C-alpha cells in the first residue's frame, strides 16, 4: 500500500471586518484591532470604542479567518492553529494588508495607523506591524505576548504593553521578557500593569486613551 501524502491548495476566502468613521465623516487616522481567541470582531470593536479619545479615529475591528463554535455554543474565531503555522501566518498578514489597503484606497482614512491586539490578537497585531506592508505609528498590546520568533521589532515603533495584575494567561515573567525585547530593539515601550485579570477594565481604557492621545 502506498503512503498517504499531504498537500495544500490555495483558495479564495472571505474575511469580515467592522468599520466606524468618526463624527463628521472626516478623513482620520486608523485604529485597527484584533480580537482574542474565540471572540468576534464585535468584541474587539467594543474595546476600541471604550478607549478614551478613540472617537476621533477611524475604528476597524478585523475578524480572524478561522471561525468555530465555542464550548458555550457561541460563534468565535481564531487567528492561529499549530498545524501549517507558517501558511496561517502568511495568510493572516496578507489578509490584514488587504483590509488596510482597501480602507486607504477608499479615502476614508489617513495614512497614520495604530494597531491594537487583545490576547491571541496581540500576536496578530505584532505580525501585522512587523511583517505587513503598511507602516504603523504604534502598537497597543493587551494581555498577549510578542511572538517569540518575531524579529525586526523596530517596525513596531512605539508600543503600549499592558497586563492585568491577576492575569493567569499572560504571565508577569512573559510580560517582563517582552518589555526587555522591545527595549533591546530600541522600541519605546510604555509598560502598564492594572488591577484586574485577563481582560480590559476602566483603568486600562484610561491608560490606553492617554497613550493614544500622546501620539
């Protein structure tokens, strides 16, 4: 009996994202966000809206390409799996590039862009900033680490790195390691530890708004 061989084939798929213009429908900078594991674009859009000062930005919440039903029976999506990891990373980066290109071509957003990522979405924000074709002004990471294999971190330019003091997923050791990696790469890093667990609270939203305002 002959051996079974594994192949891959590329096919078109549709991605989904949410977009909100600031009041007055003026051309404005872009704040694009990536949700966590098992979440949807609606979850990330709610976080972007809650950040102080974000009302003056174009907001875009991008949904991961890999949908599934959570154990609670809800619809969710994932940015990454362990299988064919290299292919998934390349596909995700191209996907984000196309979303941003479409928004730029529409004339609704200016060329200035900040990326925001929560939990698993933090790794996607890092990859989009470092591997994507669109330059970023800054990256905001909440409760998620920088992919260990990622290089050229200087492309992230400025980073807010945030963690809840009781977060069981994004450990303090990893948080400190990521801050050190950014420092070694010459990237300005604003490290924030707020009272809370794995998720955003009002204290985080205030610090995120201050970081965004300082840009």
